[in-house]
C-alpha cells in the first residue's frame, strides 16, 4: 500500500504556533491536521482576579493586529454584566475604531500575505517590484487604518482609549475631520485593489461551509448584533454556550470549536458576507457583482475579494460615522455600580466572530474568563479545506501539494497566514 | 542648509522593555536629549512597516536596531543598504517577523529608500521581557549616540557591512 506523509513543521506566528500533517494512503487523505503546538498564553488565567476595568487593556494584548476585537469584546461583556446602557454615540465611535482595525488588518493580509499566492511570488517584497501600485495602495490603506486607530485609540498597536462604559478621551472634531477627508480616497484605492484582485486566477473549489457570523439590526456587522448561521441559527450572544462547544484535540493547544449538532463551522469574511450581503450598501453589492461574486461565496480563495469589499465598506463607514459623530456631543462617562454577575460580549474581528464571557464578583474582580477567538473556531474548517484540496490534487508533487495547503491556510486568517510563510516541508514515505 | 530644517532623522527600533532590544530606543532617547538642530528622532517599537512612512521626505536617515548575538554583546555593525543591501531571511517572513531588513527590501522595490541611509545593528545578548540591558550593550548604545550627535557616522556615503566598533 502506498503511504505518503507530508509534514509541514513549525508554523510560527499563528495565533499559536503550528504545523501541518497530511497523510495519504491508497489514494485517500487519511489525516489532515493543523497542529498548533505553542504553549497556552494563559490570558484567561491572567484576567482572573483582575479588576473588570482592566479587562479591555489586558485583552487587547492578545493580538497586535486586531486588538480592538479583544478590547471591545471585553468592554462590552463588562458593560452587560453591570447592566450599563451604552450611548449610541459611544457605540458609533467604537464602530469607527473597529473600521480602522478592519482596514489595516485586511489591507495587510490582502497585499502582504495573500496576493503573492495568486501572482506566483514568494512574498510581497518580490511582488512589489512588478505590482508597485497595488502594494503602494495596500500600504496606504494600512496607514489610513492605523491612523484611525491612533486618532481614536491613542496608538495604532494595542490602543488604550477604550474603557468600560465608553472612552477615556473623546476625540475632537478637528481630529475626526481629517479621517473623513481621507476616507473617499482610501475607498477609491480599495476599489482599485478589488478590481486588480478580481483578475486573479482562483482555484475552482466550492466548500459546503456552515457559516456563522453576527447580524446587526441595520448594518453590516462589526461591534454588535445577534449571532446567526447559514443553518438558521439566530441567537442572542448570551446563548453562545448553548449552541457552540469548545473541545480539546490532541494535536492542538488551541481549542477547537463546533456548532452543536453540526460540527465544524466557519467564521470570518466569507461567513459575514454570506449572512449579511443584504446589509451592504447597493454600491458595494454592485462592486461585488463586478468582481464576480454572488451574494454567497463558498470559494475560500476568493475571500481576498470579500476582504477588499469589506475595506471598501469600512472606508465608507468612516466617512458616514465621522459625519454623525461631529454632531454628537461628548457623552458623559457613566458611573460604574459594581455587582456580581456574568457578562458576555461578541464582535466581528477581521478574522471572524470573537466571543467573550466573564464572571465578576461584587467587588468587580473577574472570577472567570473565557475568550473564543476566530482562529480556534476555524481550525476544523481549515482542516476540512486541506482534506478536500489534497484529495483533489493527489497527483501533485509534494512541493506543489504543500504549496497548495499553505495557500489554503492563508485563505482564512492573517495570523495563520503569517505563519504559513514559515512552513518547512518534510516528506516521509511515498 | 537652514539649520532649522530637520532633514536628518534617527529611528531607534526596539522594545525598551525587552532588555537589549532597547538599544535602538536608548540611542534615540540620547539623541533626543541632545536637541540637535536638523535632527528628528523617532522610536519604533511596533509596526515596522511604518518605517516607510517615517523616513518619507528625510534627507539622511540613521536606523538603529538591536541584533541577535553573532560575535559579542555590544558589537556595532554598520550597513549602507543602497550598496550592500541587508541580509533578508531566506524564508518569507510573517508580518510579525517584519523587521528592518524586510522594510528596507520593500522600500527598495517600491523606490522609496531615503537618499542617504545607514543602519546600525548593536548585538545583544539578552532579550528577556523585563530584563536589564547588558552593560556592554548600554555602553555601545551611549557611545553610538555620542558619535551620531557629534556628526560622525551619519550617512554620507557607502560603507561595508563590517563591525566598526567592538567595545
């Protein structure tokens, strides 16, 4: 019996470090594992015993690319635990902050990590030689996103301005206006990148994902809403535990997640887009059609297009939100009345749904914390992608199959994508 | 040249809370304290893609970063990238591993390298979070700041990538 084993070791700098195991026996993929072996970072344990007001800044340290996801999820959870009513202007400013994160994170992933896959370059540096305009546009978008973060959050990496109940400091109109003034230009750059990427040659694959994302009452989801799925789920974020379960697998120090009664599911741009296409403005929907996308996209390689659509949308949101916020007076910070309770928060990180659950005691100390990041939720779906892709390309060389698997991982997550650039391939047994 | 125009830039790269990784930050802090005309000072502790924005419009740029041990702690290496280039890791790096070398490579391909640039790398020995800076690295950082402050070692021409000083 022919046995073929591909081991891709040391995927560093994921949300965890990992490797890839692929085993093929008698023409069948028998093993497709994304091994994440980084020691646990213990953020949840680190949060226990800390004052609830510290949670946003501590949680933000989980990720340098998407700190807002963790910061806002933690703040939202604490506010729900305390029964705080958050003013619309605060929610709008948080949405604006989140737009900055989406723009910088997506731009980084699209241009520096993902696009080289489609154009045959080993990295963005090499790609820049021949596609300078695209790289320039991507870097300009990243700069714009960073500037939104810096303006509202105090700094671009691990911003520090979010607090339970609102913001430490409300931005002045003369700080917001330049962001709005640049938004139209940034949006135009994103549209050009979308048209550029739409010409890529995408591998033909359609995956039968169970999509899970948030759904906002009115707009494309960012920092609030219900949790919905392509299977008809529609729940309050407090019901997360009734429908989703995390479990350990031997090959990963990151918990896998499953939708109860179903199994693996996918969060992130493809899920958001499929479940919220009707929430996109007509002009963004038209751009999607121009790029060859219908209202649902099941080809993970085309996620690059969805990310760019989300950048286009976020740039438009910056302009709209600044116009709204200019008219809003700085809200008064609500007084916090401490009480024991449980609070849950959920937002749409660039990579997908990010859920938080905290218990606090009557003194405001955190007694338990659990954070479910998008990467862990997507692991099982990524493995299913790998299995299906490998099954379709069994005749490929080890090198080509390995490269395809790296691309499959990069389709889903900037942090995993980063790491997969480090892949080292070892072939054992043919 | 009008001395009020800050056309020279020193960028200290590194995390001052990680022992010897703070060498670049220390050099930058020393330069800032000197309040030299024509010099701007920036500390970069996070996203090094921002280097491309930092040096936009600058005439002469000095980048100081800590380096992994090679010979001994405190050894200073100098590169003039336009001539020698910088060693880029053989494997493409993640954005987490995007360092000075990658920023220079990207800038070169985008045609936005500063007209005059020199990179100093100070070899470290200890990069532990919260650790103290190795004395030799601290001495080297202070010495480099003094040299730069005295107008020596600023980018005026090409140089070879060799150690120029080992305290």
